[in-house]
């Protein structure tokens, strides 16, 4: 679809309500939504719609650009309960949509990729996250599971912070003039490294493990704690 001519005014309303069944998914969407749809469904049940879907081609393709997981989760909830209406929606089956018919098809595709990709660069500040979730828990927020973390992740987030152990002084072997031992690192030297993940699930498993490691005290050493983690997740990792 070509861009609209400049002499045709375009209604760029923040959102309008549209029948969810009239919206079509992008057939070439490269994101696998298998794991995200149930999580999004819990959020929809708790909060309704906090932001509109973004779609393109209102006079033709009516294609979803951003919000494929929300679309699938909404349809799933309606199939389970045809009478259900999300909070803030005027009638069953409606979804807020922001149309971007001013985009070309290439621009719509590019934005769909950029929206997903740019979100991957955000990281959590674990201390602030724990503080915020604890605040919700303190006022008996109805349903922490609607935030997107499972029970194990929430337990790690809400666990008391583990104090960092005091550094152990490094020692040399073989005397000051060598003789078989590697010299200790000079004081004040920090070793940093970067992790490269094959895919998003692998990254999520690593983050889950690090949080578990911080909050779990099974074993006196990291090696013992790692062994405990692997044993408790052997079915998942196998």
C-alpha cells in the first residue's frame, strides 16, 4: 500500500476501538509467541488494555504491527469466556487501535522489527525491582502473577538481599621470585566479561539462574549452589 497523498488529511487519533476479529496478524512475524501469550492473558485479566495495538492498512489489510501477543491473548480469553469484557473497554470484542496508515508497507515492517528488537536492550535494576515488587506485596496487590514472573522468579525477587562476601586475599605460591605458582592479581583489578546468548529463552534462563543464585544458600560455595540448581532443574535442562 502506498503512502497517502499529502492533500488527504489523515486522522492520527491516539486510538479508536476496533473489533478484534477484524484485525489480521502479520503473516511473516518472526517472533514466537508460544510462551508469552499465557502471560499476556494474565495481565489482560488484571489490568485490561493500558496501551493500544498499532495497526496498518485500515482500508485493506488491517494488519497488526505491534501487539500480536495481545491479539492472541485477547482471542484466547474470549474463547474461554465469551462474555468477558476487559477493564476500560466499552463492549465485548473491542480493542483499542492506533492506525498508522501514513506508513508505507516497508516502514510498517521496519517498525515491527524495531519495536521488538529495541526492547531487548533494556535490563532490570534488581535492587529497584525488588523494592517496587515488595511495595506491591506490602499493600496486598491482587495477583503478583499478573506482572509476568512465575512463582519461582517472584520468590527470588522478594528474597532478602544476600550480602557480598568479603574478598579473600590472594596469595602467591613459590615465593616472591616465581617457582611454579601463578602470581596473584594486583589489588584493585576487576575482571569483566560479556555473555552472548543464542536466543531470548537462553538469556531468560541465565537471568533466572543468577537471581536464584543470589537468593539461595544451599551449599557453602558457588559450585555447591550451582549443583543444587542443576539438580532442581534437571528435567527442564534435559
